[in-house]
C-alpha cells in the first residue's frame, strides 16, 4: 500500500511540474495580447526612419510598420503600427546595427539595443529609445525571443 501511495505521489508531482512547464512555454502560442497605444500627432514631429516587419520563417511570422520619430523634446521613440507577430515567451523589441536580417545568427552577430519587453503581439505600441542613442547606427528593428535566442520578425529601417 505504501508503494502505491509513493508511486501516486511521485507521478502527481511530476505531472504537476510538467503541466506547469507546458503551460508556461506553450500558452503564448494560443493567447494573443492586444495593445492599442496611440502616439499623438503632435509628438510625431520628425520621422527619422521607417520599415516593415516580415516573417522570420514559417513558424515566426510578423507584419506591420516600425517608425522612429524624433519628438518635440528631442528624444526618439519607436512606434509600431498595424503590428502583429506570432506570440511567444519573453519577447523583446531590439534595435540592431545589422541590416537585411534573415536569421537569428544575423542578430547574434551584430550589436543590438533592447527597448524592453514587447507590450503585445498585436496592435499599435510605442517604445522610448534611450537618450544619447545614435539612431543612424541602427539599421533594423527585430522582435526577439530572449529565452530561446530566436528571431521572430525583422524590419529593415530606411530614412
């Protein structure tokens, strides 16, 4: 009887841990996080660069626009519009110095600047670019999975 109880306890504990791990890793695949942040027209004083997101591969898809604005205070912001990407764990928005990003290796082989966690995998959103950042050095914006080191969606920037 003790052996059966011990086996049941161990199986339950393993099932609990595996179930929670599965939920943590897989739930972003079917749960969308929708954001709707507007950047007031008064702040969109000077467009510095823009680009369009594209699919990284058949599993990691993206679309929408990335625009960098110099706002009235002299600071820069990145504004994503009509944006949508495959959801995943630990997604971040990065400015990358390389252009024509085709793979995760292209991102890993370049310098990058994190603008923080992706606010949502669908919708318009704005990210503040740290003061003193030389925007002309960054040629791409990417959606990056920090946890697994995987490219989700790149956008080449042009002036």
